[in-house]
C-alpha cells in the first residue's frame, strides 16, 4: 500500500490505448488516481480507467475517470476494490492528437 508512479511523460495518441504495469494491491481495497496532463495537442479530454484482475490476464473495469483535461486531476477515490492487482488504461476521450500524462496511484485500506 502507499503511493506508486504509474506513468511519467507517457505519450497517448488518439485512437490508441496505453496500459500501465500491473500493481499489487498489497491488502488495500481503495485506489486514488492523480494525474497531470502536460499537452493536449488537439485532444480536449482523456480517460484513465482503473482495471482490476486476480490473475493478471483477465481485466475488469473498476472505474472510468473520463473528461480529464489539461492540468492536475484527482478524481474520486475508488473504494471496495476486490482485486489483487490493478492497472491503468489511458486513452484520449475527445478530440484528436497526443497527450502527455504523469499519473500516480495511492492504494489504501478503507
């Protein structure tokens, strides 16, 4: 549990999905996303989807944080997460172009 960097200077282009490495929940059941978007480059918003898995092969959506824009974002904490692993899926949700993302994850027990 604690804070982990999930992406640093990650370029996400419209029409492609990028995924973080899997992160062990370590007994936690809550995930707080925080992100900074440095350059929208024609895109108007992006999505960070928190996905969960117990086997690292089959992933389910825990929550989709959509409509995130340029600057800092800290969407509502996801609680009651019942998976052993989580990862982030990054995508441009509106507009076209490339965004640059720094993202982190704080895992806690609620």
